[in-house]
């Protein structure tokens, strides 16, 4: 078994495991935590495997750049998504009364 195939199979297996776990979780915030490994680990594994398999310089550069962008931005996008979901849930709950008013931009 060659290294590119091992990386592609590992990335695909991790993505399938995360997809099944995401279907089992009820809360959108919990689902984001399960999807983050796909963007930070599974997709880069797939892309590095494809880059090793591709023989052209242009193809390798394209795959590695995409892997780098996903690995760097994936966790930040997940965090921003959870923050937006919690803010939306707080606004939908209505105004806070008395001392329950949140201070600043902190999460509960």
C-alpha cells in the first residue's frame, strides 16, 4: 500500500466517523466541534495524499495550498460559527432581566 493511498483512506475514514458523530448530536454547537477535525485534519490528509499522488508541480502546489488554508482557518471558522449560534440563541430568548444581563462579549 502506497503512502498517498494511506493518507487518502485515513482522511476519508476520519471524515466518515465525524459525519456519523455529527448526525448523532442534537445541539448545533456540539455538531461544530465534531466537524472541526474534518477541516483541520481529514481534508488536509486527503489533500496531502492527492498531492503526493499528483506528479505535476502545479497540482502539488494547489493541493498543498488548499490543505494549508483548511488546516489554519478551520478551527477559527468553527469558533466563529459557535459564537454566532450562541448570540442568535441569546437574542431569540429575549431580553435579560436584572442581574442576568451578560457583560461584554463573553460566552456563558
